[in-house]
C-alpha cells in the first residue's frame, strides 16, 4: 500500500480514468444523436460536495462540466442548439450547486455549537465537564484559562455548599490525569474525592474515567474510606496491561486518591489517603491549616494499607481538595498538603474567590499542566433535622420507638408520613432487638426531600432480605422496609452496624424542607 501511495502518476491516472468513464457514460446515454444527458453528469458534483473535501469537489465538478461540454458540444452531431444549451446548462447548474453545498458545509463546521441552558459556547471539555467562567478577572501576566464546574454537573448535597474550578496551561501537551468529585451518601452524608494518575501516559484520561466510576460504585456500598481505597487498588490492578502489552508506559501504573466523608449530624470528617496530598481546612475564623494525614504509598504500592483519620469541623468550615496533573511523570516538589496554607484563603468569603486564589498558588511555579480545586463549606444539622433515642434491650421498646417517631414528625410538620415511618422504624428496631445486641439507638434525619430512619446496634452481623413463604412466621421485616422506601442498606463502624432506610417525601410535604433545600443549592 505504501508503494502505491508513492506513485507520482496516481492522481493524474485517476483523473484520466474518471474523464474517460464520464465521456463513455454520456456518449452511451446519447447514442443515436438524441440529447439524453445521464443522471451521472448532474448528480456526480452534488454527491461529491456532500461527501468529499472542497478541493476534490472542485476537481470532480470541473471534470464533469468539461466532459459534458465536450460530449454535447463536439462529440455528438446533429443536436439542435436548444437541446445542447439545455444539457450544458444543467451541467453548469449542478456544478454551481456543488459550490453552494461546499460553502454551507464550511460554515457549519466553523460555527460554534449552540449554547444550552447554563452553558457557554466556548465551553472547555475537561475531565469533570467544566465551563469557561464568564467574568474572569484580568491578571498582570498571561495565565491559563480558568474554568469552573457548573452546579448541574456535580450534585448539591444538603451537607455542604461547594464550588469547583479547574485550569489547564496554555502550552501543555500532557493529557489531563486527575479528577475531583462529590458523591452523596446515605443519611445526608457526602463524600469528597480527589485522585490522580501520574504515570498513565496517553492512557491516563481513560484510566481516570475508570477509577472515577469505580469510586462512585464503591461509595454506593457505603464502605469506610480505608476499605474503599483497598478495593480501588484491586480495580487498578485489573486496569494494568498484561505482560507483553504494547502499552509499556503503564506497565507500572500507579494512582493516588483521597477519599473524605463528611457527616453533617456529627460534624465529623473521616478521610483516608493513598499517596495524595492532605486537604486544607479554612476555619470560620479565617485560620488556614493542613490536615495531618498518615503517609501512605500510592495505589498499586499500598503496603501497608491506608489509615483513616477523623477530625471534627466547626459549622462553616471550608474543606479544600486540590487535583493536579504534573507537567512531567515525576511528581514535583512541594505537592504536599501544605501547598495551599501559604495562600491568603482565610480572608476570602466566597467559595469561587477562594478557589481562584488557591489555583493562583498552585500555578505560581508552573509545576502543573492541569490543576483543580474543590471547596466545600460544611453545614451541621440541628434539632429541626435530627432526632435520636437510646432504646432499652426489650421488645417493649418497639412501641416506645413508634411514639417517638410520631411525636417528632408532628413537630416537623410531616404528620402524613408518620404511619409509614412508624412501620419502618418498628421493623428495624424489632430486628435489632431480636437478632443483634445492645446498645440500640434509633435516629431520624431529615435532609432535603429525603427522610432517613437509622437503627444502630452492637452487632456486626449483616441482615439479609428474605422472601418469606406463606406460612412462615418471620422473615418479612426487611421485605416490608424495602417496599416502603426508595433505598436501604447497612454500614459498619467501630461499635457495630447501622441499618438505614430512606423515604422519598411527597411534594406536598416539602414545605418544611424548602429552606433547607434552597440553602443546599445556593452555592453558585
């Protein structure tokens, strides 16, 4: 094939072959001196304009026009002047229409895509689907385009108010190899994620997409941060190529990841890191500190495994996670958790301004090809959203639990939800008292348009959904709970387990939560 491409006479021979074929077709169509132009002479330029480039379209159009004039003007004798004029005019018109089609195609290709709701025409496709910020402030020196993630591209959980910005260097040729994410969890909790693939080469964007999807799937299992990172390491191992693969640049593939879970009920953040820089915390009084996270190797080298860190955050604290793609496969110096402490973040009140200041620091030494910042301001739920009761290890506590639920929902203005929630609570409490061990604790959490009922106990035995037969006397509790709720599950802690079930509130019942819901969406 390469030899054929090098033959200098190929374009000329193809043109001569085309001219000969065109003449033969038109002569056959007009055999006997009759003026019968072929459909080929009219449609060939139009089809070429729709399929080929402008240069090839002009070549085909001119060749078709020349052969039409030659055939009908000179080759065929005895044709009337009127007939000859009509045939040649049709060929000229076809050639002109092909030029119009080419111009229309060029105009469509050069015009920007139409703007959708909440989008700009110059949106930049980054890993996290970001947009060009419309009101970028000017800087003294040329800087990369700064973009931000629109609120409809990341979920807006009730636990935090967040903003996210990303940027790419103007002259970078390195693909983006990091991601930032916000994942809602059961019971109004939220997971904040930052990750990077430093040595993935050209395959890094695809690997990042796989790892991000894996983190979201693992988060749905409600694992502890260190357990999630352990499972993520197994996912990374399956992404590595086998021996003898052509992708030798990712044969020693590693990744770094930070996974943090914030609980607005306890105002506690639980996080674990696999080789990733620690997050930065901006306290409500303006003090900027770096979280002390135990040092752990990246994913792919996690021996020993990551350790969990817990910290209490005052309401209104801002948790900053930064993502980065280095300009070289080797991580630059100064990428630890203290890189943002020197930024003047404590004096910033808005999350967008705080993200921009953090990006200025990250890009100050040109160490990154891509960088991003996720800022999350914490909220804390009070008595109007959370109610908890310690129950005695006695089946008589089931009726007491129903009374607690009924009274609390009446105070929250959710009387219509009380019968369903009472049934859910009684089933979960009964299972905990019969099959688990104390202490047993019942909680109600109101968040946005969801109402979560939680029952904790001191056992680590996981419940299973059963389908009881007609004459079975037990085994229907979780089945009833699953039918009455939109989702349910189990998570474990150092004291046992928590079984939770989340109801979807009806629109008529959202009056109590309107203020809470609007607050969760007011970050942008």
